[in-house]
């Protein structure tokens, strides 16, 4: 028999994972566009203008798909997760309203100037528009991450009991807006999300630039973009390690069960750091593991013998799954270390352009863009599966214990498993079509490559290249009109 809770979770996971292909990429590309336009503004070298225009076209494509795919999730809150929406409505309503005011208006207000204003506004105004669009994208991420972080570490609220259809129901209401915004995990999580977006945008630019260099096409363009993207990727890859370490320390205090699942830590005691393995929750061990004894305790407390809370300290009905969060967490960390080694190892090769002669390394960069896509997805999977069975964690507010909301309690009362299954099939088909269109249009833009702005200017046809088709008919008509005018003028002269 189909489980409506599992199907609803799979549906939401699928839609949000597809949607999350685009926002990190647009935020990361936004930074690259700002840097390129700054170079154009500073040097007035047409090559920088050339590069900025190309990435703006790529940005616009991804921005459009991000908006289209994000709308679906809001409907799912009402269709599949009505009880959850009632519980968090007061909290999420304020956060999403703030997103609309501070992010959408800013982003959409300057997007038209960014995309269509190249020859209509001055360079300074266009640079300002690119900066505002980039900031708008980050502000949008701020409020989404704040809302999600509140579910993980609720703050600034109380729970109100009320009657709904002769049943007792509960609703969270904000008592302190800024405490809700700056809940214990929001800053760490937001920092890590934005850093991941910058890494993805930089590797995307590195991939396309490396492809052009290998094909010996648009070489000047690629040599302008590659170093900027490499520096961005290197800096933010290192920052991701620092941010991830801080976030893990926060999780150890606010969500110890999640950290125990991440690290396969079944029994409370000194924590070992697993490099990889196969966790077995029934046997309470990690098979085939390679581990560093005491390293987890040292990373968290600077003491290899200090105990770390294990899953044995968590009630059985409140323990998260272990295998999936463990694997996704270690996949994200492993990819992060790969990014650091690759980018820091490549930076010295920028000297005298040596990197451009290392074809094997350029091929690595062409395909390395897949890594940040996977890392961003893996991080979210680990975070969301690791907080199960809670959709909103219980907490203590002003000394009072506040009830949480289990995932099973957040479902709509009237939704049926068959309805969810059909919606998964239909949405899956639509998203597959959108994905194919995205890849096709993206490939067309990449194959076409950057266009010199001078080529946008229309030039009259030369005698060696006469107009064809409708243009030829129009030319004949105009020529005939000119002949008649010429005949009339001669008649009047006689």
C-alpha cells in the first residue's frame, strides 16, 4: 500500500531539488557579472563589456527557470502540507513577505535594466543594476534560509492552542521578529548556502572558459574570465571549509541527533571522524570504515577524549535515518576538499599563462562543474533528512518547552496517496521537459559563444551579397518607386 507521507516527501524533495539547480547558479553568476562589469567600468576595454554581455544572457536563462520552478513549492504547502502550513503560517508569512519586499522588488526592478539596458543606460547605471540584481538574489536566499533555519532551531515564538473541526490544533506565532530571523542556526546556514552558490557560479564559468580554450575559440574572452572565476572558486572553497566547521559545531549543540547521523556516531563517547564507510543502524556500526580516532571530538571541543552525544542518547522515536545523511554529508565534504585542492593547486599556474597549456587540467575543469551541483544538493539532503522525524524541532522559549511538529503531523487531512503519485508523474514529466529545454538552450548559447557588441549594428547589404526573400521584394518595390519618381521629375523638367 502506498504511503501518503513518503510520497508527499518525495514529491517535495523532487520539486525543490530541481528548483535548486538554478538559484545557486544565478547568485554565483551574479558575482561574476559584477566583477566583469567593474573591469569594464574601470578600464573601458571593450573585451570586458563583451564578456559581461555573454554571462548576462546565461544568467537571464537560469533566472527565468528558477522563478518558474520555485512557484510550484508554494502550492504544495497548501495541497500536501496544509497542517504544516497552519502551524508555521505566522512565521513563514512574515519571512516570505520580507522576501517580496526586500528581494523581489529589488531584483525584478533592475533585471530589465541589466538584460535590455546595455545600449540604453550609461556604464555606471548598468553596473549598478548588475550589483542590485546580485544583491536581490542574495536577499531572496536570506529569507528562504531564515524560514528553513527556524524549522531546525526555532526561536522568537510561542505556540497557541486552538480548535479546528472539533480537534485541538496548534499554531506558532512570532513574539520576537528579530529573534526569529537570527535563530541559532540561521547565520551559519545562510553563510554556507551563499558560499556554495559562489563556488557553483565560479566553476560554471571555469567549465565554459576551459571548453573554449580547448577548442581554441573565443580565446581572449576565456583568458579574461578564467582567472577571475578561479580566484573566486579558490577563495570561497576555503571559506566553505571554515563555514562548514562552524556550522558543525552549532549542529552539535542545537541538533545533536543530526550530527550523530552525519558522523555515524551511535554511542555517546569520544568521537571518531569517518572518512567513508557504510553505516548500519541495526548493528550500530559503520562497516568498511576508514576513520581518524578522536578527531571528531577534537574538531568540536579541541579535546580528543571529550564525549560526543551519540544516537543512544536520543529516544528511538526521535532518531533520524543514518545511512542517507551520512553518505550525503561525506559526499559534500569530500567534494569540498576536492575543490580546495584543485583551485589552490591551479592558482600558481596562472603565472605566465601556464595553465592554458595544460590540456589535461582544462579537461578536468570542463567536467568539474558537476561537482558543485552535486555538493549543493547533497548538503540540503543531509540537512533535511537529518532533522527527521521533525518538520519543526521542539524548543525551549523563555524557560517554557514548546512542542515541535512531526513530519507525519504536517500532512493535509484530505490528500490521498494516489493523488500524490499522479502529481509526481505529471510534475516529473514537465520537469524533464524543462530540463531538456534548459540543456538545449544553454548548449545553443555556449556553442554560439560571446558576440562582439559591434556585430549587433546593422549594416546595409553589399552589391556582392544582394538581399533575398522578403527583403528582395521590398528592395524591388523601393527601386520601382524610385524609378517612377525619377520619370516624373524628368517630365516636369520638360
